[in-house]
C-alpha cells in the first residue's frame, strides 16, 4: 500500500515551474533531454532526431483500456500520446505517430493542462504520458498549471527506456509510476533495429535511476497502481530482445521484485518485413521460453499483463 497523494502535490510551491524552466534551458544547443544530444537549439524551434521544437505535439488522448491491469483498473488509464520519438525502431507499431506521419496538434502548456484535467474528470486512474522523453519541459509546465487547478491522480511516465539520467533528475518526486521499455541487451541489435547502439547502456542506467526514485510497484486495495516501477519487455522473434540477459539485469541490478510485463504481442509493423526474423510473429514456444527465462533469472513478478 502507499499514499493516495501523487508525488507532485508534495513538492514545494513553484518547484514544478522551476523545473520546467530548467528543462526548457536544456532544449538549447545542444539539446540534452535524451541520449542523442542532437546539435540543435530546440528552444528556437530547431528540430533534431525527435522532430520536435519547443512545443509538445499531442497525437491523441483519452481513457485507454489496453494498458497493464494495474494501470487500467475499472476506469481506464488516461493516456496522452505525444507525436515523434528519439528512437527509430524498424518494427514500431505506432510509426504513424512516432515517425511523423500523424500531424497531431501543437499544444501550449495551458492546453495540455486542460487535457490532464479532462482525463481526471472522466474518471481515469492516472495521467499516462506516452513517449514523453523529448517533451519533458512542456509536461512539467503543464503539470504546474494542472496541479494548481486540482489535478490529483498519479503521473505515469510511459517511455522507450532511452533516457538520460540527468534529465530524469527533473522528474524526481514528480513521476509516480515509471513505465519504461527494456528492449534489448545487445548493442549491435539495438543499432540495427533502433539506430541506437548505446540503447542497452542508457536504458539500464535509466531503469536503475527510476527504481531509485520510486521503488517497486505498489498498488491500492483495488489493485490499481499508485507508485513504483513497471517494466515492459517485448519478446522479439529469434530471441533478438535478449530476454534472459534483460531479466538477469532487472533481478540482479534493480530488484528481484520488479514487475516485468513480458509481452507476447509482437507483430510485423512499419519496416519489419525487411529485417528477418522480424517478418513473423513470435511463436508460442518462443514466448513460453522467454517467460520461463525471466522467472528463472529471479524475477518473481515477471508476468504477462
């Protein structure tokens, strides 16, 4: 069990706005919000790999019932899907959003705050920020407004795992639930499939930091998540995700009580058919072996959610 009060409401007055200003400063040349460190000045509207300047772009929002059960509860998770992404995954299932095909709507912080409050008014158990890494300062600015206007549900940071530990420092005491992917254990695989050979290094450092901030996943008396770390690991065909290695990292370097959603729903999408064996779905046998490997590594809370 844990407190019903989200972390951001316990921060000193003005702290969220102060962190938003610091985040906006980090958009300047070179932008340092993610490990890419693109040599652009996003504070002046320039675009790097994430194709986003100094304003957030919302692709869609609303109650979502396809997330993990501790997030969905009975009323749904209040998802806000942000356009674009620092990664370039060849099998991305949201490529229309992440790769720039979906236009989305440019929002200023007051409009983003209204979206957060609308999701709460609809009864959502949380505000779930999907692909938030590159728009962290804008989220903080909106949250400062929303908190003053009555927002009081947990904040979920739903990310790819490709994070800068320094940037995560802006979120300490703000994010209640971290929901990162841990995609790969192998640098060459991450280079080939996501154009990020340093993904394993940065994702592991990020997950350690997330756990330091929020600890293991905690739920209320109805099984709804209130605080903590919930990791996603998508099983890839041919074992490309390195499930045994990922599980050992989580069990040995984060916590054996880490809740890890070992996901079976891979399907070929985007450019995957040009990268065998990503041109096929995961077999039942591959998934069963991956789940067994996660549990054998010591993850007692490795499940398919």
